[in-house]
């Protein structure tokens, strides 16, 4: 009987499984501890980023695209590609610097906008428009008047602002196949910016009324479906700005939130018309603000850190939750670049790419001053006179 109970107890306690369970618990606790320290301790996070995650890169180790110095090309980043436009040839390179395709575009001075897999190119103050998806031309058009702005949404819908017609401005909207959906006319006001919602439902137009002694900024929200059938009865909302409000940029983000950037603040307009101020720059030394991201806005405030030094405090505000994340660099930011969920900070001879969660994606260290950067969500190009250095994010 004693032998029976002894055997029963030995079966109940499996030492091998117990050891494995203890090891897994220890590993889990260790991982959680490392994550917490990584989030809270800046020095530890920097060490992990450099030595473990390899987020710091030097220019010597990067794939490059060679440029001819005398051609003065236009460079852009879209999807996972780098595009180089020169002498009506648009060459598309992949993330390793290999040329994938060459397209013929009758464009000399381009206006460019990108979203998702789409790239819209128009001739600045000219007449030609192209829509490229991935590496192919989907459609091209020649318009009446002169192009001053172009925008494309994630589904390939394109809006173009045209000037030098009988009106002050005309906005034309095309679907992803190049079919013209409608035109809207502005007889006296200048169009400051345009944006199409991600679901193709709305076109937002920011106007500047400069006819009087005081500048006024107005926003029209137009139903694309209604405008396609009856342009005269398609405005679903109109927001009149306050006196001396100067709007500089508008951008549709997720859930049809229209983000509006003024010289002194950033507002959000919901689909039902509610207006909320997300950020104010008054009483702050704000050097940059930007709204061209998927679901966030950002602002950089310069703060003194010594007699001749200053830090850049980056505030990233989620436009859904209104939560603010701060990221600080111990240098003055010279220029910013944004794409979807990535923010690029030009610090002189260095670039820091951070995501909208406030984490470092890549840190680039160069040997000469950085003057131009092109950025998409998964790729960046550091443009020098004779080459482009490619960074995979």
C-alpha cells in the first residue's frame, strides 16, 4: 500500500515540466523588466538601440543610387521605392538601390504627392498630370489652365487645383481610373490646400479670402458622390475661420477626421462637424508643426539647455485618443519630414527617424551636412549632390 501511494506522488510531480515552467516564468519576468527599463531609462534605451537593435547606421554601410551632378534631378520616395525624375525619365529603384523600371513622363518641374501605393505627379504651372500605381502609369491627362496643387488619397483618387482660368481657382477631382468626377469653381478666393478622405467620400478645400483688409480662412467640405451628380448642391459643411486666421495645410486622417493647420494652432474637424483644437503654439518657441501623418500630428518646441545650446522637444499627439508622447533630442532640428507613421528630424549631419509611438526607428550618422531627404513609411533617401543613400526603416 505504501509503495502504491509513493508511486502516485511521483507521477503527480513531473520535475521536467516544473523546471521548464520555472524557466519560462523567469524569462517572462526578465523580458517584462527589460521592456519597462527600455521605456523608462533613456541611457539604457540608447544602448539597446545601438548595440542590440542596430538602429544606428553610418553612411558607409548603406546601398546607394548614383546621380549625375549636372542633371539636377527631382527625387521622391513612395511605397517601398525611390523615384528619380530627370529629362522626362522617371527611374524607379528598390530598397537595395537596384533600378526596377523607367517610365517616360513629360514633366520638367514636378508637383508630387504620394499615398499608399500611389504617386501623383503634375507639372508645376503646367498642364500634364500622371497617376502611378506601384511601378506603372495608370493614367495621364492634359488639363486646361495651369496646375498649382495636386493631392492623391490611398485609393488613387486625385484632386488638382488649377489657376489662370476665368476663375481665381478651379479644383478638379478624378477617380483611380482617371475619370473626371466633377469640378468646383472659386471666383474670388485663393485655394490654400486640398485633401480627399480615405474612403473617397469627401473633398475638403481650404480657401483664403484676401479681398478685404483682413485675411479670412474658410473650409468647404464637399460630398464627392453628390458633386458628381449635382456640383451646385454638394457642400455638406462650411467652416468660416476667425479674422486673421491663416490656414496653411489640411489633411484627412482616419475616421474622416479633417486636420487643419493654422499658423498658431492645429484643429480637428470630425465628420459630424465638431471642431476641437489639438495644439496651440502660443507662448512657445515652436519651430515646426506637421499634420501629414496617418493618425497623429506633431510639433517641435525649441528649449534652451545651456548658454549656447538647445534641445528639440517633439510632441506627438494621437488625433484619436488625444494622448501626447514626447521625444527629445539634444540638438536643434533644422528640418522635418513626415510620412504615415514616421517622422524624420534633420539635425545637421545626423538624421533621427522616429515613429509616432515615440520610439527611435533609425539614426543616421553622416559626414557632411544633410540638405535633402525623401521619406516614405518604410524607406528614406538621404540626397547628396552625386548620390542617394537608402535607409530601410
